[in-house]
C-alpha cells in the first residue's frame, strides 16, 4: 500500500501487507501511484541502508509496480 510521508517533498512510501513495520522509499514512483492508501503490487531491488544516515524508509529501486486489482 502507498503511504504518504511528506507530499510537499514528494515522499511516498510503499508498505508491504506482510510487514506493516517496513517502509520502502522507492527511487522513481510514477505520479499516478502517488496516492495515499492505493494498494499496489510491486517488485524491486532493496538498497543498502547506511547506519550513519537517518532515513524514513529503506531504499528501493523499483523494477515493476501496478495497481492491485485483486484487492479493493
């Protein structure tokens, strides 16, 4: 599901259903997916988190994203 982190700065997270404590910070989220509460199916490569840098999400290089039509 897409979560709005800071819309003024264009920050949107992807939160997986399986672990609601994780927030991925996608590298290039298309504008049509920048809607809080939107359910999506996605894949990508998880980036490394530098322990010395504070971040709101785990870096994610998206390889595919689409609206989850199976769930309302």
